[in-house]
C-alpha cells in the first residue's frame, strides 16, 4: 500500500509530507473461505486496507508508532485475526544522503483474547 502522509521527527516532515509504503501480512484460519468462496467467510482485506489508510492520516513522529497503531486497530477490528506483521517504510527520507527507504517492521500474535508483540 502506498500513501502520502505527514510523519516524521522533524517539523518540516510533518508539514511537507513524504511517500510511505505499508506491507501487511495477516494470518487467520481460511479453511471455510477456501471451501465456500464467500467474502463473509474470509478476513476482508478491503477493510484491512481501510484501517491502514485511516491510521496513516494521524501524524506520528516515529515509524514504530505508526506500525503499532496499525496493529492495535487491526486486532480490534478483526477478532478472527491470529497474528499479523506490518512493515512501514518512508521513501527517500531526509537523512543527508541518498537513501531509498527506511523501514520498521512489527509483528504481533493473539494469545487468549489478548495480543503480544
């Protein structure tokens, strides 16, 4: 997923904005959806995209904070979610040299109605 958002440690980054990529992997039992071919039996990744898109609108200083918020919200909206991994990348970060991207990846799994990092 690609977004133009306003995250960063420096004030200028939160004013000018930058391009971000979000890679999301979600794990759940897909047995029923594999048999029925019905969206109601699957984890709806359009809704997951909407969750990520909404979270990218809230300004953050750190990529870690963005990734953590995305995971928090996914686990709230998808009780069937067993585990998830999210990687947030800032493209061409202003670090004084040519850098394609910086990234942070977090993963979390649900344990007995709670989740753990």
